[in-house]
């Protein structure tokens, strides 16, 4: 689009719509591919062959997208010269003020953050009128700098119809709460808005437009740190609202009819249904909130509410909504008076997941209902009753219950599929002979708990697939029982971390289904003689100190499915002259320490990370390498001369002082200048 390849002169579609059509076409032909990394959201990348072609054709004419600019504090004053600029994303930076010249960028469509300047000095909020095409996500900060409500009106925010996600941030408390309210009143968003956040608002009441039913597309609303507001807006009439979060309203004491947008005397046969689409609702840090007033018409409210969170509302009494037919999950903590008022929660029968952080909160859930997922934190008193009444329990989590010493006498429900224990040091784990009763347990995590546990049989639970043990002070061995009737191991993932001394009393090849192995030992790590790794392994992460590791016995070179390998150590390993032949050729990602041998034979290797490296030999890197990371290599002075692979697209150098100083002086910079993305100590270098 920027190069003028899209022609919209003969049709009704905009450049963006044509561009979207082209993007969809490229995606359908696999020239652009979608990433599977769900943790980072929806990402797309160019196929390697297409990327190489584009790089070759474009030569030196290309646009660099900068990332890692967290420490960026200002934009160039000449930004105003970029009169055709359409997209400017400064989210995640440390910029405190925008240059006045930015007002000339009238073609901007994306401006993630607008910083209102100081009165008579910085950028006025009325400058927003110059950006009629803003769209997508938009944040306005420092609203406390607006001293004239007319300037807020001139910003013409309500006519910027393509903005879908808006955040309004006030800031310092103003002495004139009426002025603050009028300013926010003038900043009425477009009615097409889908998501709204209001933070650090200093008024005593909310603007009239907030909660208006004309905002029919709004699905998410978050109100935070509005410390002086004493009532809530009429949010019940927002027809599409699905998620509502309210926190830190310090002066609010009562939630009543105004919240639902009904009159207190309204008859119960009213057809109005407050919050018709709401699915998730949470309240947090409301220290003076005492009453949640319900009355007959409210029985129609929240017909789709599935999850509710109540945190740190110490004065709240128990008059909660009682008719919630779709309620499945509740999380509560710090609501000490919630049981003082008699209550009937008809929705308890539909609850499937509970997370409780206080004793007083727990009592309301000690009843017969089909609970499937329970999480308890910092309370021991009602575990036994809850477990006994929850015969369908499939997921159970225990956090930081220091006084808990044992499970209930009858044990845990045999319906359990996952069990997570963290911070319960005094808890004695269940006897080994009971393991076989848990035919459905597939995931078990014991973190910094069960200090009396010294060993663990990997074949005890018949269906266990994921086992994670971390920071158990007495743990010193894992093993497989010698019973002739033992079953084939079902384990797919095994992680033993932060253990002082660990003895692996088994041939790991007996774990025939193991795909992921993670062993982290800061003392001695030892294996039984002749250990060989299971052939299905896809990921290995091994860390040890002061130990002689006979890696040649592991059979790494035979692991054809291995894609990720990490070996970190401080002690001595096998003779490095033979190590090159012992590594598999299959890994795509490799992290390793103290290596002095070549890796050129690893033809699939794309991502390589070195830790504590002292030197990097010439011609040791494979031609397939895309990303090289050097971390904490305090003695590394230089990179190989003229031998970095041309395939390298990304170089990251962190905590390598000698190397950093060399490149800071631009010494030998020409050796790495061809790499498109270079980051040194978290800073992107151009």
C-alpha cells in the first residue's frame, strides 16, 4: 500500500479494504502463514522463500519495524515532516510528551497513545480534531492537563467512528471535580465502540453518556481507580456488554437500582432485562462497599453470567444476586462479612469452578453441588467438607496453606484429573499405595510443598501424563517400581526442578511415551549406569552444577524427533572433541553452555542460544541459522570473522560486557551490519 501497488480509483473499496483482500489471498496461497504461538496472540509471518525473494528484490529500500523500544523517551521533533504517515505505534515506550509537530500528521490512522501536554506548553487535546481517520485501539493519557472543556469538545472524539478500543486515563487529582466531569462529558466516544477503559478519573460522578444504550456494540468495560465516585452509571442497559470489571472505587458504599437502570419501585413484571449479554463480572478493592441491593426485577438480570470475581471487599454483606441460571465459576477473597446477611444462592447448584482465598468465603460453598474445579488459598478449615461434598471434582489446586499437614482421611476424590499443590510445606503427600486408585489423574504438580517427600515412583499413577516437581526440599530420587505387573509408563512430560541432589534410578528409555524432559539440579545429578533417552523426546532441558555428565551415553544422536535441546552446566562434561558427533541433527532450537565444537552439521537448526560462552570458533555455525542469542557471556570478546551465516536474521546480545563495549564503539560493526535485527542489552540497534 505504501508503495502505491493498490489502485482503488476504479472501485468503492478503500486502500485498506483492498489491502485486506490481498493479504487474505496471500494467506490462502500459503505465501503468508499464521503462527501457532497462541501466547503472543495472532501473528503472521512470511514464508522463508518469499522472505528471501523480497529481501533480494528490495535491496536497501525497505521499512524497518522497530521493537524493543521500551526505553524510548521522545520522538524526533521533525516527525511532522512525515505527512503521509498512517501508522504510529508508541505503546510500550517511555515517551512522556509528544512533539507539537505531530499535529501535522493528518493522515494518521493508527496512533496508539495521545499524550495531552501541559497547559499552554504541550500538545492540546483539541489537536485530536486533526486526525479524522483514527481507528482500532486508541489511548488518551494525562487528561488532568485539560483545563478547558471546550478543547475536549473540539477534539471531536465521538465522530471518530473507526475507533473500536478506547482507554481514557486521567492522572493527578484535580481540585475541581466538576471541571473533570465536564471534560469527560465532552469526550463522548463514538457509539460504535467495542471496548472502553476509564482509569484515574477524578470526578465524583460519571458522565451521562456512560452506560447509554446507544453504545450497542460495547462488549468490554473496565472502570479503575475512580476514587471519588460514589455511585455507578446505569450499565444494565448496555445490550452487548459481555465483560465488566470495576476496581478501586474507594467511596462507593452501595450498588442499587441505578446500576441496573431501573427504578426501585418498578414492578416485577417489567420486560426490561438488565445486563442481557454479560458473561463475566468482577469487583476488586472496594473497601467501603457494604450493600448490593437486590429486588424483584433484578431476578431478570444477568441471564448469561457465567463467571464472577469478588476480591478485597471487606465490608460487603451477602445480599448478592440470587437467580443466576448460567453461573459456573466464582472466585472470592478478602470478603470477610459476606456471610453476615442470610442468603439463598440458587446458582450454587450450577457452579463448576471455585477459587477461594479466605476461610470466611469458603463456608458459602460447603454444600452439595457438582463442583468440578476448586482452588483454595490460605485456608485449611473447609477443605475436607468441600472435597467430601464435591464427588465430581476433576481439578484441585492448593496454594500457600502453611498449616495444612494432611489430606482428608478418606483421601481426595478419585475423579481427579489434575492436582496442583504450591507452598504447602508441611503437607504429607498421599501414601504410594493409594496412587493406583486415581485412574483419571493425568496431571500432577508439586511446587515448594510436601517437604517430607523423599522419592517418587514415576509409574504409580496409572494414567499420569504430566509430572512437575519443584523445590521439594527432601526429594532426592525418582524411580520406576520393580513389580513384574507394572504398567507401561504413560508419562509425556517430566519436570524435576530446583532440587539439591537428584538420583535418577531408572533407565529413562523405559519412559517410552516421554516427549518433554526437564531436569534442573543445583547440586549432584546422577543417572543409573547405561542410561539412554526415550526415542520420542521432542524437548530436553537439563541444568546441573558440579557434576560430571556422561552425555555420550544418552543417545542424543538417535533422537530423530528432537526439536528443542537445552544443556546448561557449570561442571565438566565429556571431552568436547567428541561432542559434535553426539548431538542430534534434528533440533530447530538449541541452548548450550561452554561449547568449543562445531555445529555446522545441524542442518535444521534455526534458533541458537549460548550461555556463559568464552569463545566462538570460526565456521562453527550452520547455514540454516536464523536467530543467534548470546546471554551472560562475560568473557566473550568477539564473534568469528567473516563466518556468521548469511541466513542470520536476528542477533541478540545480553549481559556480554566486552562484546557490548566493542559494538558500542562500532568496532567490527561491518561484520554484523547485514543482520536485519540486532538487539544489544534489550535495546534495538539500527
